[in-house]
């Protein structure tokens, strides 16, 4: 996560991290949310996202991928779990591009859904 945050900050991006405990630091975060939720924070993290980039293959990443796919979010994967539904990307840049495009589509869809239900 620190490497991704560093890259975002180098491009003048704002970084927000929802960490599982009540302590801990990531010096590259602009905003740190100490949730105290443990692994349950994965659901909060994914539900706060329009798309997901998955890197690596630890079980926490697998849990986040599962929640994202069940929630209808696009998952762009780089060197991660090879499972159906994950868009395989050859470079980190490709994964970011895929996720950004998917996020735009997701926001448009979500906005249309909200408008249809409005009076």
C-alpha cells in the first residue's frame, strides 16, 4: 500500500487509508482512518471504492477481491490471484488505467441508478 500511495502522491494525488487497527502508520497517506475493525475493514474499504487494483497474493488481497467482485466492482489485477472476474494486467500502469476507466463507468451507472429512483 505504501508504494501505491507514494506513486499517487508523486502525481499530486490525495491518499486515504482505512487501516485495520487503532495504531499504525503509513507515511504516504494524506488521511489515515484508524478503523479498529481488523479484517472487517476490507468491506468498508471496498464499499468506498469505485474500482479496485489488486497487487500481490496474500489472503487479505483475496478477501478484498472477493468482496469487490460480489459488490460489482471491477478488479484490475497485477501479479495477483488468477481467478475469474479479475482483469489481468501486464503492468501496474495498465492496472491503474483499467481501474480508472472502470471507476468512471461505475460512477455513471450508479448516478443513472440514483436518478431513476428519484421523484
